[in-house]
C-alpha cells in the first residue's frame, strides 16, 4: 500500500498530461481529484453539503553532503488524509453551521534523525516535515463550527490543533522550519500541531472585513502525543491548558492579498526550568531536580504579502513572507526563531500554475539551556565530543530551502527541492549538510 506512490506517481502524472479528458474523468489534469467526479456523484454530494477528500503527501530526503553521518542514503515518509466536511445548513437546516472529521496516517523514516543530526541530542528542524508524532493513525479533526450575528462571531469546538487557527502558515516547503505553525515547532511539548488533536474551543470576532481577533483554550495533555492514543477522547493526563490570543489583519495592497498576524500564548501548566534547581543552583551540578515554573508563555509575529501580479492575473506573481517567535527563557530550549522567504507563482506563461520558493531560517538556543549542557559534561568529567557519553552543546541552526513546484495536474504537484543546513541541531561539530528532497502533494 505504502510503496505504490513512490513508483506510480510519475506515470500517473504523465497520463494526466498526455490524455485529453474532461474534468469529471479520472486523471483529468483540470480535475481537483485524481479519481474524477465519480460520474457526477461527487458534485451532486457537494451541492447537498457533503465534501469527501482523500489526500496524500509523500516526501523523500537524501543526504547529498555533510551532516552527522556521511553515509549517503535516502529516506521516505508519507501521510494519508481522509476527510469529510459537512455543510450542516444544507443537510440539517442549521444556519451557518459546519462539521469537519479528519483521520490521518503517517508512515516512514526521516533522513534528519540519524544522518543529518547528532542522535545524542537530535535536531530542531526536519528535512521531511511530514514525518513526526509517530507512525500511527490519528483522529486529527473532529469539530463543529457555528457562526452568529451574520458571521461576525465564529465559534469552533471539538478536537483540533492550535496551528489550524493560530500562527497558521502554508506548508509548501519540505523543511519544517518553513512549514506550518512555527510556535508548535519550538514548544512542541505543549502546542500540538497537525496531526495531533486535543479538546479545544476557539472564538473569533470579525471586527471588519479585513480584521479579526480570536482567542482559544486548548487542552494540554501530553498523553495525546503517544502513538497508542491517536483516537483518545478522554481527558485523563491533562496537565492544564494552552490559551492563545491573536489579531489577524488581511489587507489588500494595490489590490494584492496580504495577511499579518500577531499573537501571544500562555500555558497554566507547570513547566520545568532548563538550568536551575529549587535552590537557584545549576541542577546539573547539584544533582537535585530541576525546579518548576507555574506557567509558560511566548509571542509570535507573521506576515505574508503578494507584491506583484502578472497583468490582470492575480494568481501569478511574487509574494514575500516572514515569521518570528519568542519564548520563555526559563523553561524553553529555543528562545527565539526568525524566518523569511519568497514564493513566485506562475513564473512562466507555459507553466502558469508552477511556483518557485526560497526561504531562510535561524533557530536560536536559549543560553541557559546551553549552559546546562556544558555543566552536565563538566559534572560527568567529559570534554571530548567524540565520547559517546558527551552531551553536545547546541547553539544556533540555520536552514535554507529552494524548491520548484511542478503543477502536473490540479490534483498533483511535485516539488523537488534543495536544503542547506548549517550547524545541524545547533551543534557546531556537525558538518553543514546539503539535502536533496522531493515533495509530492496529491488529492484523490
């Protein structure tokens, strides 16, 4: 089952390009679905409020040069997504109401784990973002959304992740540093991105057509991360709540779309200090337990803006983006992160739906976290990086990615990419790495 996409996608894509077909037929290049419209059944169901999706994302990564282990190889990871979206106004007559149910399955291996990063400490970014949170099935979305006051107030309740609504960002790049909600990448112990879900409530108020404010309350339950708890619905193991608040502005600049986000999160669960014990001394030297803090918090900023268009076609043109996060220095390994890049859609008239992306990111380690590692080595009497018991000291990691997105059909995009990672995992002793990647995104 899982080997099929690796060997068959190229032939399917060539079929889509070579065989003229109407959008309702299988493999038609202008259809949103590889399997077509099921003889018109799909469109009929959609008109009645039933939308069913089957998505696939596959990612290959190969260490072309450098990294922790120079033994070259390639790894493949993938994800299947099974979703249903119900328009409850059409189905049940519930005004401005909708329901979403999504199940995901992840599988495979990640080149970053043992080839790019030092496995003694792991890494920060990942060359294959689709890998993570266990090779398992998960209930990723199960929520109901209701709008009030002609859509001004939007309330969503059920099971979903923070990054679905807060600090949201597209995921066309393959490196994790440029994909999805970045807060969840740097405080992943409390902020759970896709495909993990938890009980949550999100309330949004539209201040005008271009500006809204939202606040959420999310169950902070580490047991939801466990592979065996993909469908867990009980609240056992809950430690507290994560409460994000965000302001989102979506202006049009010279008629071109933009989106600007500013937010803050607060966790009321206890968090462990990265350096000191209850007496204010370095725990690595005293041998005592690390002290705990009563909360954890951070902020984020994000910006996306299209700056050019080609003639009257606003679907083509150059867009710029940037994201930054800042986190609690007492309790978090990463104290700040910044990222910036660009995407050009429709670079050539003959390839009007292709896109090119380039981005840079910097992940900075909390100085107290670095000090703790140095003191742990001092306490163990170790100063040789090559000693298996030595704890590598992590500092700053830099990542870059360049991709070209080949729009083979409306249901299939293939994005070959090159990634360069300086100081993988923030460990200066690890050679800078060059990774070759391939990302496949498809809808059946």
